[in-house]
């Protein structure tokens, strides 16, 4: 739903302001003690208790916190004043982050690269499937030798965090402190055996310390190459007179739990609130949820329990102050069947039996640093793990584990090789050490997203963590590398330094997208990711932000359920693009120094845009990369607070060698604004920006100088450039697409650019600027600013273009034109035009992967083959049908597939489109029997059928629980059918009639 519709609905329905959905800022949490007992055997209820230490900022008789879908046992609510609250250990964690080894690494960068894994991760891509299958036995042996039993796991967990009595073990910045354990036993027999709400025994989390903890002198001694033990002192707690809760109010709309007390809470005092509750594991893959999966060779479902709390689902697992700026420390204890392993953000500290439940145990974890509730995570499962046999930095004391189902565990080895090196490199360039002593990476059989950056317990969809050389495609390897780098970047951007509120999530996602390229490029330098990866953000931002329904990078929203909407391409990709623009505009040295200052000043805290602008502004002025009269906050205001981006109109005076440059907001469908008559809408369409102008000419050809030659002032109607080339020489603006803006030239300059592209020296223009020329032309034609003839004529040069990126830009735009021609008479002519463009590349690249070829060629093959088949190139269709038939003839098709993995979606679709029910049923059976990582290509292929009856049945199965289609796969089914010419009206009708069923 776009923002205009939301605004209208808000007015009509009286929706409250944002403040109505924010917690009152009277209670500030400092620490949580959390105990949850979960049963995955007989039912899916979980019961728990939480104790929250907090203080208040003003006199109040109530506490307001979040709770969603939880049954609170009101008669067990307790509030007590405490005279000495849990000690804040921020200083200790900051010392870990700023340890001397980071300084040493920066003085000797080679020290972090001595154990680089570059050679290890460049494994061969050309292993045949037969050879890969032959290695399965060896892989299984590796798994068996690297995986520990349940009993061994407990022992290894203790070794992971170190023992205080072990000689030679030391803390990072402080001597080990004794930790007080609960002095009372727990009776929990009823917690897992009954499905109806019962009162949880109060002793589950009540922790009475009878004697003060013994302090020991602080020491700064650090012993390298030893496991880091993080021990948090627990001081004496003395309880004062108790408070009596008078009533509990639940506000479903804003998910508030309000507890009123018989006497006021006073500022300057510290309190502990205790709550007992019960919930049920959801099946929506969000919050605290359950996940079914089938083990290889078994038809029986196995269950695991996992968490997805971002942005606002921690409140479904325990009552809490669920806003990102309300950081606290956490002591987590999970109760579970002994056959399972429990994981959380921190290392396991101890295990203890659950009284009267001999098959269950409590797993207690070390205390976390101060962090937001959305980062809290836990997993209860029988997944198994591998660990690297060595650390990849001489100074590393961090433990890494990679978890998955047993039969695919060996596929975690690529991720296991790159993750430590990425993290060490990020520590080197940011000069801040990640503070956690362990990192677990989990491949989940079903997952709602790509991956999630829970601090210390990172969750991935299986296809984004598991890789098999010789079977997985190069694109899969590319994807895994990018996703891993993104989640590791979140250690700094999002985890240690967190946006104060969700409307500035770009400070987390934009920076993580930027540094994911930096980290990924470090482990795969031959991929040229600093160029290749830009295209995916470029195409999304310049397309989506051209719509009038786009929203500002810092949006406004009024309801809790709108929080999920902000995790979109604007926040991620536009955020990334602005970070990239700052890097180019301010200069890399000034940018990186400013970013380091920004992180250092805000470690374990929260930030807003102004914190970033202040950190970068001083360094930008110091390096003379920003006009002395400008402050970065003013320059960037419209970039983050207004929707859209500018298009520059460049009109040259060829007689006087000058050019006039003006700007307007680029809107693809300008007619949309004719119906918008309020002042805010008018302000949106008339927005102007501070635009950094970079340009070169056909005679100069300098594409490296991205420092702005001039800033286009939003107050000016236009600016005149006096250094233009001769009339037979082109000018090209926005070098390497370093700025977030399009450019439209006069007709003659467009002709000069097109003429240069068509000659043999076309590659003298940087590849990103070739992308820009093609994409600007085609989108300007789509918006009606130039004729399509001019744009399509320029694309003729693609017959000689060999790089993936310009082809990606062109074919993405061709998608729109193809949709417009679906039922038109000239559809055949359009397909003939595209077929003419792609045929030289198809002849060159073919179907087969070539050993040691570039990433560009590998990625290009996938899209060229797709369009060759899509437009009916005979050689492509015949090859696809032949490969599919060969697969059908295999005796064991689930074990042996002759179709190249990177082309399976194309081949499946082509074969199904040109086949009948026999081919469709064969592929459907492969979906049902496929237990491997990615079923998406099969789902897409099944949607290519030309049978209306089959497509209707397929859509119906997508929402039928007994069909075999996994819940997370249903959107792929609908999308595949909707992309089909025959399937589009069927999908529209299905959405109309069964939309409510689809949303369940």
C-alpha cells in the first residue's frame, strides 16, 4: 500500500500519531533475566519468566512495556525496589572493541592477511556431477569426524567459554569474577506436560544473592591465542518493600502491556519487575517459532525452534521494552529436551537438570553486552556443526561454528572458510574489534528472509549458507559470499551501533550493504565486486525511487505493522547508494576516517543521522572535499528526508562550448501527479537537491576523478558550465554513476555518445557509465522524455558488448517492454529484435561453464540463455528440451541431474513450456522428493506451463497445507504463474477470489 493511500486511511479512520505507538520514555531497562522452557515433543507451548531491572525518569504509578500473543499470569507479577542494580559493563565491552591488537593490525596490515583463505575459497567450478557424487562418502566422513555427540557438545561448550580454574585462561580486560548461581531449585514438571495455561513456579527466574560477589583487582593483561572468557560480576541485590500490582491492561492495537501499582515509582530509584507468562510457538516463521523439516531417508517431520525478532517480534517471546534504543544486557536460560542443543547470542555457561523432568535440562548462557531486544536470539534443535580447524588471524580468540542438517553439513565449508577472514578484515579497516567471543552461523531449513544478523547467532536460509563445488552454481557462490559479508558487516552497523528508531534503519542496512562489498571483495578479489555488485542496487534504486509512491529514506509511519514495510529496497539499496556517493564525494580517506569516528563515539549505543553528519563533516572540510560554507547535514537533508532523486537536463551551446545544467525530480509516470493537489504532494514533485557534478569528455576520457567539479545548488534554476568540449566531442556526466541522479542530454550529445558506443573502442567508456547510458536512455523513453527509437537504436551496440553489467541494465528494461507487448500484434517483431541482439553472445557463451572464466561471463551466460530461450532462439529451445529429456531418462533423477545448476530455472521453464502433462508431473515429483537446499528453480519452472487447467491447480496447491508446497515457497508459485502470459489473468483472478487464504 503506498503512502498516499495510508494518509487517506489515516484521516478517515482517525489513526493515531506515531507517538501513540511508541512506549512512554519513563521506564528505561538495564538488564533482563530470561528463562524459557520449550517442548518440541508433545506440544508447542513455551513457558517462561522474565525479570527486568530498570529505572524511571519521572514519578509514575505504572510501567508500560510490550507484549504480543502472550498469556501473562497476573497473580505472579512482582515489582521490588532494589538498592543496588546489575552493574553496567559497557566500559569493559568498549575496551574489548578498542583493544591494542586493532592498532597493531592497522600498523601492520599484513598480519591480518597471513592466513588468508583466498586460495582455499577459489575451489574448482568444473567438477562433474559424477565426481561430486563420488565425494559424498568422503564428505560424510568429514562430517562424522567433525561433529560431536550430545554429551560431547556439553564438554565442548564448556571449553568454548573457558573454565575459571583452568591455568592460563584469562579474560580480555579484567580478571575472572565469581558468578553467583541461583540458590533455589526449580520444580517444573507441569511446564511441558500440559497445554492449558498454568502458573509457572516463581522460582524459575527468581535469583536471591545472599552474599556479595567477591571483587578481584582489575588487570589489563591479555593472553593471546586463548579462548576469551567473558565473566560479568553480579553484585549484591537487596530488596526493599514490595509493590502490589493493581491491574494489567492489554492494548492489542499498539501491543502494550500496562501494569499499575499501588504506590508510585520514583526517579533515582532502581526496580526489578518479574513476570510469568506462556506463549505458543508460531508457524509463521516470525517471532519465537517452530520449523518442520524432513531428514534424508525419513518421511517423519523433525521440529526445531528458532527466533526472528527484527523489527518488533521479541515481544512475542517475552514481555519487554521492544524498541531499538532501549538497550540492555541479557542473561538467557533455555529449558529443552536433552536430545536437542540450545544456542543463544553468547557462549554456554552451564547446564543443569530440570527437576522432575529427567529428559530435560537448563542451558544457561553468558551475559550479553548491552544490545537491543531485536538482536536477542535462540535456537533449540538437533542440527549439527562444523568448526574451522584453525583461526585465520594470529590474534583471534573467537570461536566459529556452522550449523545445518546432518546430511548437508559438509556444504557449510565454503562459508566456514570465508567468514573468519571477512570479520578479521573488517576489524582491520574499521579498527574496532567485534566484542563477542563466539559466532554461530545457522542454515535453517525454512526461513522467512535471506539471513538475519542476530548478534552471535546468525540465521540463514539454507541456500544462502550451503555450497557444493561442482554442483552449486557460481551464482550460488556469489550469493553466499555477499550474504555472509552483509551479516558480518552488521556486527558494527546495527549490532554495536544501532539506529535509535526504525525510520533510520538505512544507517544499518545502507552501511552494511556498502561494507559487504568491501568484505566480499577481500576474499574474492578476482570477481571485481566493487563494480559488479553495484548493478543490483543501481537498478532497484533508479527504478523504484522513480515512482510517485516511493517513500523517503527516513519515512513516517503510524502503526506497528508498518515497521516491516520499511525493510525494502529504498532502505537497503538507496541507503547503500548514498553511502557510496559520500565515499566518492568526500574522498575515501575522509570518508573512512569519519566512519571510524562515528563508530568509536557510539559503540554499544544508538545513533541518528546527525551523529553521522557530524562525524563526516569535519573530515570532509579538513580534506577540502566539501565547500567551506556547507554543512553535510544541510547537503544531505533532501537526500534522506524526501522521496525520489533528480534528473539533470544538460543542454549544450555548441558554438560557445558551454552547457546549461538544471534539475527536477525524475518521475517515471508524470500523469500520476495530476490528481495530487495538496501542498505536500507539490513539494514532493518540486524537490531539488545538492547535486555533486562530475563529468568527462570524449577527448579527456577520465573516469577516475569522482571528486565533484561543482555542486548544483537546489536554490539555483540552472548552472552554466564553461569548460565544454568541441562540438564533435561528447560530454558524459556522473562518472562511474557515483551520484544518485539520471542525466538527459540534448539530442546531439546523445547521438555523439551512441556513435562512440558503436565503434570498437566502446570499452574506453567505463563499464558503469555504459550501464548508465543504456539505463538512462531506456527509462527516459519509458517516461516519455525521449522517443523509444533513440533509446533502442543505441542498444544496437550490445551485439559487441561482452560485459555482464550493460546487458543486465538492458535486459531489465526489456522486461517491461516485453510485458507491454504480451498480447500485441508486434510481439513477434519485438522478440525478433531481442533475438538479434543476444544471438552473438549466446553463440559465444553457450550452455556450459568454462573453467577459470570471469564472474561476469558466468553471470552473463545465465541471463543470455534465458533471453535466447525466451525469445525463441531455436538452438536454445532444442538444447533445453534435450537436457530435460535426458534428465527424465535417468534411473535415479533425484540423485543425478545433467542440467547445469546455474541454468536449471531456464531449462525447466523452457521444457515445461514446450512440453505437456508428462513433463509437468515429472518436475512436480522432483519438487516433492527434493530435500536439497533450493527448490525455487523447480517452482518457477512449474509455473511456465501453457495449460490453464494446470496453472489453476498449481495455484490452488500453493495454499493447500496437504499439497506438499512449503509455506515459504507459496509466493514463488504465484509469481511464476503471474509472469506467464497465459497465467497472468489466472493469477489476477486467484488473488481476487482467494486473497484472504493466501495471507493466512
